[in-house]
């Protein structure tokens, strides 16, 4: 039996949950509201303390140092900008709304193929509530890994959870994981309560 090669998620608690991280060479979709922690998770993945290199293609917000200002790039230019081992496309939602489902799906499945063939991981941000169920279903099916960040208000407190819904070739974790949003990024609670 061969051991699956993993790449750190950039979040220690998520690495623990996934027995070492993401399998190398896959499409990761992170889904949630714009304020659920999607961008913190993406930055942690992109800027992890490893020898991996990466690129962060920003399509719909202010560009921070090291990011690529990709807001005006065509899908062909976007595909040419997928450099390194840890790539973030922020956001796939913007691409869908700007260019339509067919062009976004083509980029998602075909244009990124060379990056995946060299064993890069590409993380795509997908915003909840902007797309049709059919569009979301197509992307869910094509993704190698699908993660949902949820937040619910209970009284005067937020409860935030991360759920890995799909991870090709691996066992999907059987529980959601609570997390906190901190200035440096997401912190996952990896302890379980026994009742």
C-alpha cells in the first residue's frame, strides 16, 4: 500500500484532522460567506512556513504584497499565472459572475491542468449565496476537496465550524471542527468532548 503524499494546509489543527494535510496535486474549493474566514484560510495555505512556493491571484479585493492583481486578467492569462506549489484563486465566484459558468468551469477543470500535473494544489474561494444550485453542484463534483466554513449566531456568540465534505482518495472526517478567527488566521479546536 502506497502512502499518500501530503501538503500542509497551513493550519496545524486542520493538518491534524486530515492526517498531515491535503493530498498533493488537487483542486480545493473553500465555500462560505465572505466573513466566514475564507480569506484567512487561503492566506494561511498560501503563506505556510514550508519550502513550497506559491501564487495568490486576487480577482476581487485589494492586492496585498506578494499577490497577483488578477482582476483584469483573462482566463488564459490567469492559467499562465498559476505558479508554484500553493496557488490561491480569490475568487472563483468573481470568475463565474464575470465570465459565466462555461468559462469558469473550463478554467477550473482544464486551464489549471498543467499546475495539477506538476503536483500543485490550487485553492479556490467560492462565496455562498451567489450562484445557482446547478453551478455549485458542477463545481462540487469536479473538486478534489470541498470544505465549508459555517458561522451561526447563538445568542450573543458566534459558533464557527469547518466541515470537510469531500476529499478524493481519503476518508472524509466524520465530524465538523470548531474554529476561531484570530488576527493571524484560523485556529481549529482539535479536542473532542466526551459526553
